[in-house]
C-alpha cells in the first residue's frame, strides 16, 4: 500500500508517517522544512505534486497553522489583522485546495483510495458556541467546503474514492503548546492511530463528510 503524507514534518503528520511505515506501507512524505514544499506558494505545490507518480491508497494532508509565526488566534473581532488572516487562509485553505487539484491523477480508479485532510472541530459553524479564533475557524470551515466539493467531483470519476475532513482531537504538538487549555489532550502517536483506524473504516458512502478521531460525524 502507498501513502503520500503532506506535512510529514508536523506532529501529527510525522506520527501518521511512522505508524504507516510500521504497518509496512510505502510512504512518501512532503514538507516545507525538509523538501521546501510550501503550500502558500502555488508554484511550489505544483512542482511538488507534479513530481508524484503512480497512485496512492492514501493521501493524507496534515499541514496547517493556528496563526502566522509570532501571531496568535484572535480573541475578538477587533484583533483581526487582514494580512494575518490572509496567511492563515493561504496555508489552511488554499494550500490544501491546490493539493486536491492533483488528487484525481494520484488516486486509483480500480480500487479504494482515500484523501484525508486535517480540519478542526473549531471550524464547525454549528459547534461554535464561544466565538474568537476568527481566521482559524474560517479557514477550516472553508477547507471543509472545499473537501466536500472535491469529494463530489472525485466521486464521479473515482467511484471507490473517499475524500474527507478529519478532526484529530486536541493533540500534543507544537500547534497546541499554548492553547490546549482545559481540553483533554492526546499524544500525536495516539492521534495517529485513532485517525488511521477511522480511515480504515471509511467507505465511499462517507466521502464528503467531516469526522472526528472516533469516527463520529462533526456538524458543519
Ligand atoms: N494539534 C491539535 O490539537 C490539532 C487540533 C485540531 C486540528 N489540528 C490540525 O492538524 C493539522 C496538523 O497539526 P499539528 O498539530 O501536527 O501541527 P504542527 O506540529 O505544527 O504541524 C504543522 C504542519 O504544517 C506544516 N506547514 C505549516 N505551514 C506550511 C506551509 N506554508 N507549507 C507547507 N507546510 C506547512 C508544517 O511544516 P514545516 O514544519 O515543515 O514548516 C508542519 O508539517 C493542522 O491542520 C491543524 O489545524 C490540530
């Protein structure tokens, strides 16, 4: 089995890569810090994705930022800075969309192939009871829409494809260092095994959906 893990340098991306390798998958990792694969740069995504050949049983997109380097998610509307918001959208929404442009070519047509993109429960509009984190929430809500649309499009040409957004839980990575708060956290290894267990059970009927680390559907 072949997997392409994008954001393989991250806390969750590296744990996913390692578990797949332990399970004897052939894993190709792509990341900004190791390969110069910058999702905020369309030419970089185009170059990195065009280099990939053959098909993958799993394309796992694990890139994302909570805020630009040195910044923080907004506590209130008054804290919104347009450049910071644009950066969060560029990495969390447009980057994965540019990757998804290549999904049809890289997924098998004659068997099941999964595209899983890390979203976040805080991107759920229905679940948003406390406000704040405007850019991050908006970037993940928009990502969910793109994943849903991609699933529809892929389903036409790749009947056995599964394309989903996943919420990993609150995971102990550099991402949550300052923000885990009162949430129960899990190590990245545990998050990876939870997510891979969910992915294993997904069928084409699940395609286009938003699921958490336990396989429960998350409200849009
Ligand atoms: N941790 C949590 O509790 C949690 C909860 C909900 C959702 N998520 C989502 O899970 C995903 C992964 O989070 P994580 O906890 O593993 O965070 P992390 O350890 O900070 O990893 C983030 C990854 O994103 C990559 N990245 C950032 N900017 C990039 C860019 N411009 N181009 C390419 N790659 C870029 C990083 O690559 P480099 O380091 O190589 O630059 C790294 O691989 C994110 O989408 C996040 O929103 C995490």
